[in-house]
C-alpha cells in the first residue's frame, strides 16, 4: 500500500513541480524552486496533504531521482522534464560523451528523420548515456527504437549539452545529420 501511495504522491509532485504549479496555487521561482513549507501547505489545502517525512521519502526513493531539495530542505524542485517555458534551471553547458542515445517509438521515426529530434512539449530533447535507459524511455511511446546521437561531434560544431542533477543529458535540438539509424527494433 505504501508503495502505491508513494508513487501517486510522486506523480502528483511531478505534475505540480514540472507543469502545473497553479493547480494548487503554488509559485515556482525562475529556476523552478518551490518553497517547501508553501508546497506542504498548498498540498494540504487541496486535499493532497503529506508530511515532511513523506515528502522526504518521495524524494529519496524516487526511481529516477526526479526531485531535489536545496541544502537546508527549505526549497524543492524537479530536476528536469518541465514544460513551463519560462524556467531556467541554470544548467551549465558541459562536454558530453562522444555518443548519446535517444529512445523513441518506431512510429515517430519518419518524422524524426525529416526534422531531427525536437523538444516537443518539454524544455529540452532528452538523451541518455546508455542504451538501456533509452530503451525504457522509448517503450513508453510504443514499439521502441534507439537512435544514436553523435553528441561529441555536435558539441564540436557548437551545440550545447547539459546534464540534469539526475543524470539526464539535455540539448535543444538534434539535427538529422547527427542521428544514426536505429540500433535496435525490439519487438
Ligand atoms: C519524439 C521521462 C516526431 C521523441 C523519460 C519522444 C525521459 C519526435 C516524443 C523524459 C520528434 C516526446 C523525456 C520529431 C522528437 N517527430 N516525434 N521530429 N522529435 N520526437 O515524453 O524523450 O518519467 O516529451 O522521440 O525517462 O520520451 O518524465 O520525451 O518520443 O527522461 O521523469 O517526441 O521523460 O522521464 O516525448 O522522455 P517526451 P522523451 P520522466
């Protein structure tokens, strides 16, 4: 039971901290941080109350480490995945590995090969350093395929790469030129 309710709490926190803080009357600052006391108060006011202990449990046990507290646990934010366009997470460009991976669904491939990887509703295109993660991301959308991204070459050509606090690689757009044919078409 505890497991299910923690997952539900985590999903609701993702919704609030990435997409719709307004839903519970919460305000995020420009880097995506919310005040923890305010978050707990607004959750309670909207029938979603949880204790500080429960919030800490959600943050520490989250499978992808989606959330971070600041040092004194007065503020909290989602590490990536926002759709709020005005946020600036303050990530610094860093050197990516030579190859990164993007998991997607086979049905998107034609479109991707025409326009490259686009961020769609998110703030960035999401990439991973390993194929296994890419596979898990892809299978969320349908029959999974994994694309290889020539990240090192992109960076040498002037594109910026970032890594979120939970290890997701991010960039603005991957032109077709830097994509290599699907590695895997899992059935
Ligand atoms: C696709 C999860 C057609 C793209 C995961 C993807 C990840 C195109 C979909 C994180 C396209 C967007 C992000 C184009 C891109 N034509 N389709 N030109 N360019 N696409 O969910 O990368 O659980 O917004 O391939 O683990 O799947 O939320 O992005 O299939 O880290 O923490 O458009 O979400 O993390 O889908 O996943 P999404 P994503 P969380």
